[in-house]
């Protein structure tokens, strides 16, 4: 069966016989991991190897959200905790701040690559505003578009140097939303001009990145009815148009409550809007089957975008001494370099 344009989760720390059979039959492009899938390094490595064995593709992507701060699926005692994006503001010198962000991402990439994880859903390019919902807040690299873009570029470079693909999120911007799209559908009523100058700017600056994840947010100045994930107008006019992004676009999680309708309908509407790949995260079998029933083969421009993304990490990671670089990272954060 052809590789399908979807990314799925799994329920536990190993693949059940049912999941193995399902993944072998459906052939999702990628697998995404969460805390429920993580016990220790050897277990995670076995899980990623098991998935690739079933997929029959050595480069089959395995994804994770390892941002730092509130959003990190790997943590103590087996992996170090990382600071939130906003924490880097404590490094007052902009060049040293950039160096610290890049190095932090490079350290994350070193740890992920050792586990067989090749895609990190980082950096967050959303620009938070006063009175916005706290779902972004300290996950952002600043409160100005230029600061967010600088931090995002540094993080992406660190991941790529370590052989891990970055994912810019949540295109075209979640920072102004007054609701958490995990729980409700946010609506943003800012003008098109305000959005272009503020919310869209970091994505435009990083439009050369290989992967992006959508925002489940309605932008009323562009499409009154549909969130960006499901909006042809947002894709044509903003993501592919104004922002100029031509990389692979995946949805945010289809199981989030911002979206309505059956899971098959959500997938079909996302493809119709322009998403290359749909993402379903919670590992619930019946939901995954519904999403898979509407899945499309990865083909045409979407297939080429996926191949272009994977080509960015077909090389060995740059040489790296993780012990020395960890000490340098800690010194940068402490202001002692």
C-alpha cells in the first residue's frame, strides 16, 4: 500500500498487535510520541525501531513535541529539563541569547536522534499579545515579531545541525487567540493589516523551513467561517500566498475540540483546504480508524515536499560533544558564558 498522508499516535510504550497490524495496513507517513509512550531511552529506541520495521522505511519520520518549559515529552530522570522559550529573555545580550537558543535546540536534537526521533515540533512562532489565552505565553521567544523570528531561526538551526527536522507552528499564528484550541475554537478579529505586520511576520521570515503545523484558529478578516486548518482561503491567500510558504504543511491535532464533525470529515476538510498531511495524536483506535478511512496517498506536490523535508537531514549530524556543550549552555543561561 502507498504511504498515506497522515501522522498517527499510539496508545502505550509498545505497539500492540492490533496497532502493528493497523500501521502495516494503513502505512502512515509518520508516528508522533507523547509522555504516555515514554519510559526510558532503551524503550523509546525500541519503539521507534519497531515502527520503522513495520513501515518498511528506514527514514519514516518519528515526531515529538520537545519545546522546553511546559511542553516537553521527555524529562527527568532520563532526560534533562529545558527552559521555556520565554526564559531565554534573561540572557540580555541578543547575540548570546541567540547562541543559547541554538545550543539548547542542538542539545535536544542530540538526545532525540539517539532515540530514533527525527522531527521536533519546535519552534513556536506565535507572537502573544496582552489578554490572549495562556496556551502560548511562555512558549514564545518574545512579544515582538522580530524577537520571535530570531529565536525561532536559532532553534531551527540547532535542530537541523543535529539531524532533526524543525516544525514551525502554528501557521499563520496562534498568539492572538483568546481561547485554547485544545478546548474551543478561537476567533481572531484583528484586521488583515495587523495580522500581516505582527502575527504572520515570523512565519514569513522562516518560510524556508521544511515543515509547518497549522493553527486551529478562525481569522475573521480572511475567512469568517473556517479555522485556518480547514480554510482554502487562508491556505491560498496567506500560507502559500502572503507568507510564501512552500514546505510541507501538517494539521495540528485533529482530535482537538476546536474542530467539529466526524474525524473522517475533519481529515477530508483539511486535505481540501490544502493541508499536505493530517495529524491525529491521542492513539485512540476508533478515532485513528476514522481518520485513516479518509486518508489520501502521499502524492504529487505533497510527496515532493515530504521528500524535500527528509532530504534536509539525510546527512550525519554535525560533530558535537554533548558534555562540553551542556556546560556551555548552562553557563550562557547563568550569564557566565
